[in-house]
């Protein structure tokens, strides 16, 4: 059935429709891509081309729009979305896809827009042909005169976020962060030490023809050196490991949950930190994994079963709502709070352009602080808490922790660390942008 569907699918048209749908909605692009692949029965080259096109256009949207603005007499906001998406697709193929002939990129984009707005076809053709003629003349904004705008256009990240990081970290460090996030990362695995060890798993991967190396910092991490579809890894299917970035693993290692401990995971989905804690505890003790969505808890239960973990209990619970029954019940608390997600731009191409909305979300740090205060109340005397985010934003990270320590007696900050993706390392050795702090109750 899938093969029949696949024979009839125009992959560019499918990508065009998904990008247009994304442009006009608040959907997440990864969900849209997975759904479309299943709907059209895409496989092999068609699936790879579709995925590369949709993710690529989404990831480079700001840069592509900059070129369109330089070539169009009309502002982008006044162009019909069907025209804008066709132009982005054409430019992306010309600029970033070496194996696609320029003529094919132009002609196919014109054909796509003809079906929705025939009168706009000459305009799309003219803009794309103008780019081919003038591409050497079209330069980015000056890094000296307009540093924030330059960073935004060069790395295709919202100008507001670039400006925020420049204020917090300075121009040089901001560019390092953006360079470190400019290439998609490969898969990072966390060895399931309840079933195997790192050396054995590395040998197993090598036998499967997959090049991998030990993570430089995380004790149980493995970095896959080349892009591979996650679904193709047998070591995941058999429960020998789970997918987890080293930054996340390091935060749980710093918490140091021990065999026999009671651990509360405040906002646990998708469950990676609960799984890591269970492994560090040797499968002995109790882990209470909370989340506000039952469907996400189902994912956690499925992961625990695959990994052979029997000490995780899941429960629907809102971390922002205080629970008297949990007070002083936990040896360790994992407090991985909802955040703006700026540290994972390399994995979330749609966040690059949409980050502007989150930059101005002043309510987020307050929500995080409320969850942190509740989590701290659940600690026993001598207990430890790890507060973490996958963002690089001081109001969500250092400021929240400093405020908590200042406003609460009886707690000490033991460890605090911000991890930045290092552009000097190959992509397979970089971590996410991440922050964590370990707080102890005394």
C-alpha cells in the first residue's frame, strides 16, 4: 500500500503543502513531518528529500526571507503565503542543496505556485532568476554596523534572541553559541547499565557498521559519529540504551541518586532523566515520575518497560501545584522545568524563527520558580535537588536559582553549570545548550 502511494507522490508538492500548513499554524514541524511521511508512504530517497527540504527551509527561513526582501519590491508581509513558501523552497534548493540543478529548483517552484496562485508564477520565476544573476552581490548585513542583524541573518535565528544573547554573553560568545548550533547534531545514547556496559555497546554498534565513540564527559554516554535514523538502531529496540544528550545525563550524574533512594521527577516527560536516575540507582529504590499529560506518561511507561526498569511510578500531577502529601518525602528531586528551549535550536528548526515570541515571555521564569519552590519542599533533610533547563537564558537559569537561595533558609547551592555547544568540536561531540544547578537541603 505504501509503495503504491509513494509512486503517486510529488515529493516537492508534499513538502510545499506541509511548509504552507506550518506557515499558517502553530504546529510543531517534527510532528508534521512524521505525520506526512506516514500519510504519503514515503521511504528511501523520497523520505530523505522530503525531510531535508521541509526541515531545511524551516531552519533557514530568516536567511531565505532576507534574500527575498532584497529582491522583491513588495515587503514579504504583503506577499501571499503560497508565494513566500514557493520562493523559500526554490532559494533553499539553489543555496543549500548542491545536487539539485538551479534550473530544476526554479522550474519546480514555479509549477508549485501555479496550482495555488497562477498569476504569481511569473513573479516567483523573476525573483529566483534574479537571485541566480545577483547572488554574488547579495551580502549579509555588516557585522560591524549591524552586529545583531548580521548574526540573525547569518545563522537564521530571530533577531530578538540574538540581541538577548549579546546582552547576556557579549557578541563573541553569542557567535560561538550560534556556530555551535549551526549544524544538526548526531544521535547521543545513554548506556542502560542495568543491561550492559559502554564498552560492550560500542562493540555491538561497531558490529552493526555504526561508528561511535565514548562521550568525553558523561560516564555512560556514546556519540554516534554519522547521521543515522534513530529507528534503525537495534541497540535501542532491545533496551541496551536510550537517546539522551550528554548535558541531560550530566545533570542527573551531578544529582547523584543512590540505590534505595526515593526520587521525585517533577516534570518528567519524555522520561530520560527518570531512566538515568533508575540506572544510577541500580534499579533499587523508588522513582515517582510526574507530568500533567497522561499520554506523555504512557511514553515513560513504555520506555521503562523497554529498558527493564521496574522502580518508576507515573502519575498525573502539575509541578506548579503544591502537594502537602509530598513534603519531605524525597531523597532527590529532579526539577527539569518547562523552558524557552533556546539551547536546542540545532534540534528544533522551527524555534529559530519563532523564538522571538518566547523572548518576551515574562511569565515563564515565574512558573519555573514556583515549580522549584515546590520541589525543594519535597526534599528530606540532607536531600538534593537538580534544577535544569535546556535553554541559555539567565532569567530562567542563574537568576531563578539565586533568587531561591536568597529567599529560602536551609538550602545550599552545591553545583552550578552552563553548557554551551562548542563550535570547535565536530557536531557529534557537541552538547545541547543546557543549565543545571544542584541544591542541597540541610
